[in-house]
C-alpha cells in the first residue's frame, strides 16, 4: 500500500513529540501514561483504537481457516491492556505480559479476566510450545538491535508449531540509518520473516483506514505468520 509524504512527515513529527513520554528501563524502553498510544486528542485516540481493533480481530479471524486451536494466547508488551480483552475473546485463556508494572496494574484492574504478569520478550517464563497464538503490537520495534534476535527466539520457543503469530511493528524507516538514543527500531518485514523460516507471511499491510485520516498514520505494519510447515 502506498503511503503519502504527509503521512511519513506525521510519523516523524509524532516520534519527536513522543520522546518526552519515553522511560528507559534497563536495556528496554517503556512509557509514561500518555505515551503508550500516541494520539493528539480523544477523537484521534478512539479512531486509532477502533481501526487497530478491527484489523487485530480480522487477523485473529484467520485462526478458523488455518485450524489453529482457540486454546491459549500470549500478548507480549500489552501496555495497559487496551487490546487484551479483544484477544481474550478469541481464546480459552489469554496471558499478557509487559515490563511496565504501572501499566500492568492498570490492566489488571480494568480486565480481571486476563492473566497479566511482568516479563520481558527476551525471557518469557513459559514452557516451550505453550501458545496457540503470540501477539506483539508495537513492541518489538522498541527492543534494541542487540536483543531482538533473543526476543524472536523466545517467541518461536513458546509458540506451538500450529499457531498464529501476529506482529504490528514499525517498518517504514527500516532503510534509514539509526540514530543514538533512538527508541523505535524500524525493521523490514523480511527481517521478521527470516526469523520464522518455516512459516508463511500471510498478511503484510498497514492500517489504511488510519493512514487516510489527515494528521494520522498507521502505528505499524501488521504481519501475520501462519502455522509452521
Ligand atoms: C507502544 S507500547 C504498546 C502497548 C500495547 N501493545 C498497545 O498497543 O497498547 C509498547 C509496550 O512494549 C513494552 N515493552 C518494551 N520492551 C519490552 C520487552 N522487552 N518485553 C515486554 N514488553 C516490552 C512497553 O512497556 C510498552 O508497554
């Protein structure tokens, strides 16, 4: 899908504005309350959230045709859990982890039916082949280059072979050289595809509805990987 210059500019401006919301936590970054989901005002926030949920549900809907069991799902980097209940409605048991304890306490209060716990993408406290789906939504883009392979290995380890992987991550600026202190690391979809060589990349698209709203931009590229062959 083509992305307009305006949309690229918006994304760059948004990044600069969001630096103030970033907190460094050991080798990772997390956010102050307003920084988890970037939006200038309530209409933008609700519009963005609506279209993200729509695409997330559409991606999860692929489970049926792929014969993926609705057993256990894992959401890595759930923030304050705004997407967790939508994932939970597709599975018997949904587990969501993050490194930010403030966000997890908010999430537990709002969505008591989801099991929230503190863990890093790079060290998932779950046995291998535990989950029928693993979801990251604008999370791996915040994992530094030195640790991204470790995080992807962990995802592969905890996912069942007959599982769905759904990532929504920044990719647009993957060709741009990285700057010191940068907290978002855009990576090509091919980079993620290489990490899951036995899976097909079934969906690779931006959220066009958000890109078409003046002043807004898709938070990332949705990449859905099917079961391992
Ligand atoms: C941009 S927020 C997105 C939150 C949520 N997925 C959403 O869309 O509302 C990125 C989240 O990733 C979390 N995060 C960053 N590094 C992480 C890591 N290594 N393991 C788990 N979560 C991480 C942050 O704490 C933050 O909650």
